[in-house]
C-alpha cells in the first residue's frame, strides 16, 4: 500500500499515471466540526498502481494532483461524486474534468436508484469490501494499514466496475442518457453556496413576507459568519434562534438578548450588533420587494388516481428498460404531467419522453391501458 506524504513523491506518482485513459478517484474527509469539508485523504488509481495521498502531511503541495484533475486528456471516474467534487472545487477553483460518475451510470444501466459503492462492487466484481473502517476519524495520524486498505479499495475495485458499466453503456447506446445528470455535476454553480439563499434551506411555518425578509437577512449573516470562521452553521447560531429573531424582530440589545439560544452576552457583542443591523436592513425593504415563498401548486381535484396510474406505468417501463425510475421522473413530475400535457418536466423531453413520457400521455388520454397478465403489468394499446 502506498501512502504519499511529500510533494516530490506526489509529482512522481502523477507523472507515472498521467498517460492513463482514466483514473479512479475518491476522498476521505471530515466535516462534523467545520463548515468546509476537511480533506483528509485522496485515493487515486491508475492502470498499474494506486496511492493514497495525505493532504495533511506537513509541507505537501497538492498542485500536481490538481493538474491531473484538470487534465482534459484523462477521464476522472468517481462513485457518488458530488461531495468529492465540492472539495476539489473549494481547493482548486474548478470542477475536475472530464468526469464520469459510476453511481449515475449505474442508474442508467438498471442497478437501481442511488446504488451504493459496496452494492455495485458486489454485483460487478468478485470482491468483498471490509466495511469496518467506514466510520473512522480520517484526520487522526498515523493512519493504520486497515484504514489505508479500506481507502484504496474504493478506487482499485472501481476500475473493473467502471469498465463493465462503460461496456454496457456502449452496448445499449445510452451514453447520452447520462448527459443531464452529468451536466449538473460538472456545473460549478452546483457547488456554490450563496449566503442570500441560505434561508431557503430552513423549514418555515409562516409565509409572511416581512418575516421572510428578516429570516433571509439573519440567515445570510449566519452563513457568512460560518464560512468566515469555518464552523457548522448551528455552532454560530441555531435554526430555532433565527426563526425566533425573524418572528419577533428585536429592535435593541435587551430584546435580542431574550432570544433563546443567543443570550445577553452574545447580544451585547459583535454578533448582536450585526444581527440588529441585519434586522434593520430587512425592515427597510419596501413591501413590493419583500421575498415571497414559492407558490404552492395544489393538485387539481381528482388527479390523485391519475398520478397513481402514472406511477405504476413508470415502474413498469423502467423495469422493462432496465433504468432507475428516479432518473426518469419524480413524484412532482408525475403530478405535473397528470395536470398538464405540456408540463415543463424532463420526463416529457428527449430520451425520457421516448421511455415514459409519450406512454404517460397516451395513458392519461385513454389511448393506453394497463392490464395484469400473469404476475406482470402490461400495456394495452387502445388506439387500434
């Protein structure tokens, strides 16, 4: 097992694998005590060797690794890549490219919704992964041989799994089916955290515009402070405190200090000054510019049975086409199709329309029926 702890060894390793058509990549990180993920290990496997790179090693420069991640001639293969990619975007300022996510590809190839790494490896290779090091403190040094063996298995077994998935994609001609999902993963905006949007993550019980305006300002303040101090959001101020501040709009230090979870000491300090300023900013917003919640679209009366029929159809056609149903349509898409033939949903465009959307519209308009034949559901064409 190879653990790289110096820039010199990292450069030599990257030079040895730079001519590979593809490399498999994984990371180990911690984020329980920080806002930004703390990168603790990077595993990379080429055709002939694999290594674990220690980003916590004193003096190591990860620039050679970042150059490989940005090399357009080398495909980077991840499994369930989103969190790994977030780390690389934060550290190198761009998304590794070109990119292939075996979890997304597995959905296209009929392995189910969001298939886990161990499950995929078990189905595609004879390997059996030791899971005992899954929940471990990757920031603790020295790393044990067991930890390194577990970490490297995440990239060594991924190579044969990737090649089998790629072969199936080539046989079925479904490479284009990956485009939408991979487009989301390769978009830098996917990993951009805007403080002004932080309030949208919170579960609110009121839709009063002024409440939302205050919540938006104080949530944005908390997001910026959490980023600045590299602390989890709730270590700065809990969600419940933000809600209470938005509900009562305290106008002075004494009122703010009565907020549960904040206290007089915090209210009298810098936090209190900045929170009161955020509240004042929100109160000065004209009524016409106040934030509004997304309008709730209530399903039309009697639409529920149509949605259920569409759900059965979706499951049936996805089973028949060996593709994960989540990749084709979700519950909101089904409701939209049930209410509108021209709904702006992916299921009515491109390959998804061919697989499901067209049949969904025909079922909705009585040109197609579902029947049970033996132990299977089948489609019956009523247009003939």
